């Protein structure tokens, strides 16, 4: 039977390793994640739930992984249990990810270690028991291409639902009824009714904005939002909605959960300025940037310059802002241009979508185009094969690996993914 009173923590969408071309923002993201992990200890949480996308890719840069892995490992050694599921970014079929490596090293337990199953197959939802609290924890990992939806449709949760005590369900998918209005026409998810009923807490992930709602038949449904964010719109949203998301700290009293948030976002190190480029020359734009950023001057400060309007030809050329970036670097600051709302540079601004949704749409379109001539690429399963094949072929050559061995490994991997037997010598 579950304990009468305890505290646990819940995070999602840390995306460690995001911002691959921007070391400053990548560092701020990493610091935010480490602050969140440290806060778990401050809260004396019994356990930590990670509801997907701890990492931005299945195999991110080890230099990004190392400090986060060390913090999680120490948290585990100190007695805080950690339960994780894959997200749409850190999962890859038939391959080993950093989540697998860390789970094997004992840093945390994978709640949903299910294998890839044929489309439409029925399967029984497994669960773990957190022994000190008696909480039952089950989950379904995220999948790119929306394949997690098929898992929800095929799950048999009766055994889990029959369990006594405090039940938790982890998932990494959008709940369509809970999406903010601006995202509903762009993101397709699952229905609230697709979740297994009867849980006291539903630990969500995937959407980068926080929402708190009710699960099917009751229970608290929480999506804590991104810890930091992976796009400029994410960062703008975080600045405009401070202290509303991050690490969810859940207190359970007599079986009833309540939630509050610890926000690790580095507000003092990241500022957004608006700069109109309409009718402005390159030098005038540069001056406007420097004037607008002056109140935030300081070593380590990051400025996102949000440009708006219709620039002249000279002003348009100036939006590369290399000169501005150089001047900011001399002051120990960093400038990050945002040209989404500049006429002639990008189309009309649209709500930010998770990269996985954009990726899914791209592979679905490629599958539709390729399918008639290549049946293996048709449909949702074909889109998944295309994605996995691209990831396989994009793997870098290992240190000390010969070119011949590298090519052989990629061909073997591609053949396995396509389900074909190689012809000819190896």
C-alpha cells in the first residue's frame, strides 16, 4: 500500500545537447537542467520522473551528457529513485541510445522498456513498484512519426488498473484537449480518453508549454513544459511567462497529489529586445540593437534581437549582424538574431512546433512520395524506416575506425533496417 504522504518530482523535455550551433545557449540549457536536478534533492523528493526527451538526440555529444549523467547518478546513489521513458527525440528503434547506457549503468530505471511491436498488436502494460512509497508507475514512451499513438491504441492496462495504491502513468505525447489554442491546428496528439483511467497522477511530456488538467476519470494531469527550450519561440515564451513551468514538485497527502513548479530558467542571463528594421539602414539597425541592449549589459549576458518590419536592401544585408555579434563578444556578451518576423526573410510567423512534429511531417511527405516506387517506404511504418535509415547513415565514423569498416557497418545497419539480405562479399 502506498505511503500516506510523500513528495516526488517530474520533469520532461530537457533536451540536453540542443542548440548544437550555439555554445552559449547550449550551456545555459545544460545549467538549467543541472539546477533542476539539484532542486530534486532540496525538495527531499522520494523519486524523480523523467517523461521523455532528456536528450535532444539519441546519441548526443558525450561532453553534454557527462555532467547531467553524473548529477543523475549521484542523485540515485543518495537514495532518490529515477524513473524514465523515451521521448520522441531520444528514442531510436533498433539502436542503443544514451538512455539505454545510463539505465544499464544504474542511473535510473526505464519504465517503458517495451520492444517495437507490429502495428495493431495488443500488449499488456508493464509497471514498476517504487518500494519505499508503494507507488505503481507505468508508462508509454514517445515515438517519432506518432507511432506512440498506435501503442496507446493497442495497450491492455487492466492489470495495472487493478493494482492497489497510488498509480502514476508517464507518457510523451500531446493531449489534444489540453493544447493551447494557438497549437491545436498544428499538433496532432492523443485524446485524454486514450490514457489508462484510474491513475492519481499523469506525468506528461512533449509539448514545451505547461498545462495542468484532469486525467480520464479523475487524477492530476501535468505537462511541466520545457526546462529551457530548443527554439527562439520557446525562449520568448519562457521570458513572457516566468515561473510557470520547469520542474514539477508533487506533494501527495492521503493519496491526493498537488503540484507547484521550480523554474530553473536563467532569466538574468537571457534577454529579448525588439528592433524595428523598417526604413532603417544597416548602421542604424546596429545602433538600435546596442541601445536596446544597454540596460542588460554585463559579462555572460545573452541578447536575442527580435527583428520586425520591412527592411531596405541595405538593412536586409545587415541582418546577418556579424558586426553586432563581434561587438557584443568584445563586451563579454552574446547576440542571437531572430528574423522570424522580418518581411522578405521568413514567411508570416506561425506558432512554434516541436521539432519532432516538423520532422514527422517531413518524413510522412517523403514516404507518400516514395511509397509507390518503394513499398518498404509506404505508410507510417515506412516513414519510421526512412527516419531510422537516415539516422543510421548519418552516424559519424568512430575514432580509429577504418573507412572500409565504417562503410561496412553502415551498409549492414541499413540492410537490417530494410529487412534485406546483403548480396556480395563483406
